[in-house]
């Protein structure tokens, strides 16, 4: 894979003056913010599989309730591309840091409100309607959070270490999974199933409020991106970032979507869907599936770190290409283990599947930020990543439907994971040809 073209003057001038200390500070601030983001988002994912199908949707058919619950999960992701465009435009016009303060506050407040929402038994049809509305709001704010955090980190990173630093915000995903699944897991051990369904599930959602205060404090200490400040000083701010991105970078959007598809959609398949499938179809205890999610997330952290280092050494596109191939090869064996009925093998299956798709996820930020110029980077990354997120949100829904049509056999879900892996691997091969000048960054 070839080197990216020579840097623009504004990027080169700004990024060469950065220090490791500054980059570490920004990366830590972005990591904590994205950890809260994914904590809130994965709470909904786990609750959709364990609680919402019972508390907010009433039907005699367990699969129908699950479909309705996962559809609500997916609706929030439909809002993500809209949020990506709204907050992406703001980020490219007024600055990355200001937008990140808005998005983190919005995510935290909405999650707290979900924890206080009355159930169907209390207020009837208004309960699922309010749940959907809050989910849409959450999706809007999340649509600007990840793309802004990734853009800020990459634009603050030393030139030769951008792939490594771009992997750091991705660690927020497994941390969020551990916190959210861990919260539910502990509650299932401390309270009865009846108490958990009645009120216990609300506690992890309400904990998002104090976590939000911590995130706000840390985010308030971050500086604005030096690349954006340089663009502002030079009068190079884009007047219409959204229109410019669609007109000039539509190919990059498609490749960026495909590059991000496995890391998000594959993860939802292995966690949200597999948790539901294990509990409702295979008859596993919910604590086993939550424990599997937590162990897989814990293993994902070092895998992401390794993926970032591999991206620095060999190029981010190679990591995505070979990570996608590895995920495709391992998909079928992992589902065989998942259906084995052995608790240890079930946990191994979830862990291996998540580890494989985490390699492309580690390099995702490097690829996406390299596809768009500085003037429209926030917008471009937001549109591409959130379009992938929107499609990914319906993966559990589609998997549930296909598996039901296959007499509850897991093979359609395994085939979906193979397909997602193939799309991402192809994107890794195409990305270097569409890269724009990005100072000192090797794909």
C-alpha cells in the first residue's frame, strides 16, 4: 500500500508543533467521552435484548416482542446520520471542541430520562412511543460524538503515530460494554428476576448522570484542534461542509461506510443478537451471556491497542483488510461453539468473534479521517461512520428475522457476519486509492 500524498500546508504547520503530552491529554479526554457514549448506547442494546421486549412491548410471541424491541434499537441508529450531518457541519464551522461538549451532555441526559421512563403497564402505548423518541434523540447526539472525538484526536496526534492514537477512542467501546453489561450482570446476581424487570434495570441508566458530570469536567479541559485553528486563521473554513462532502467525497463516504460496517454491525450481531439468541432460543441463563459480553469486551481492549500499533507499522488499510478476512474465516466456527451448550465454549465463541472484528475497528478511525480533507473532515467522518451505524442498528433485527425463518437455526446470523467481514475487507483494499492529503499518515 502506498503512502498518502504530501500534506497540505495548514495541516503540516499545525501538526508538526504538537507534543506527545498534548496528544495523550486529548486522547484521554476523547476516550472518557466515548466510553460514556458507548456505555449509554450499549445499555440500550442490552436492555433491548433483556428488558424492553417485556416492559415496553406486549405480545404473546417472544420473537415478535424481540423484533419490536430491536426495531426500537435500530430506530435510534437511523437518527445517527442526521446527527452526523448536523453536528458535523457545526464541527467544521465553529470547532470540534464545542460540539463535543454539546453531544456528551445530550447523550447523558437522554440516558437518564430512559431510566425514569414508565413502562407499558403504567402508561400504555405512550411508553414505547416515548422510548422511541428518546432513542431518536440519543441517536442524534451519538451521531456527532464519535466522529468529533476521532477528528479531534487525529488532528492532535504526532504525524507518525496517528494510527496508534486513532485506536485510543475505540477503547471506549469495550469499556462502555463492560460497564453496561457489568451493571446488568451484577444486578442479576443481587436481585431476583422479578425485581430486575420491575426496577433493577433502571439503575445503570440513572448512573449515567454522575458519569456525565465527570465527562463534562474532563472535556472542559481539552483544547481546540490545532488543525481547525489553523484553518480558521487562514480563512479556509468550509461554507457548506455537508454539500461539499456529498459533491466531492461521495466515493469516500461509501468506502468509509464499508470500512466501519464490521466494527459496529458485527459487534451488535455478536453481542445484542447473540445475547437474545442465547437466552431465548438456546435457553442459556442471561448472566452467562452478559458474562460472555464482558469477557469479550475485556479482551477487546488489548486487541484494539495491538491493532493501533499494527496500523502504525503496516498501515491502517492492511489491518482492516486482514482483520476482515480473519473475521470471515472465524465466523462459522464461533457460532458452532455458541450453540454447543457448554458455558466455557460459549464465552470463547463470543470472545474470539469480538477479537477478530476488533482489529478492523481499531483502524477504522485512521481510515475514515484519511478519506476527507480537513475542511470537511468532521462532516465526512460523521456521515460515513453514522451511515454504517444506521445499517448496523438493524443487524440484530434482521438476524432475528432470518433465524426465525430458518427454524431458529443460527446459520443466517453466521452468514451475515461473513458478509459484513467481506464488505469491510474490500474497503480496506480500496481506501488507499481514495485517501486525501493527510500529513505524514500512512494507509
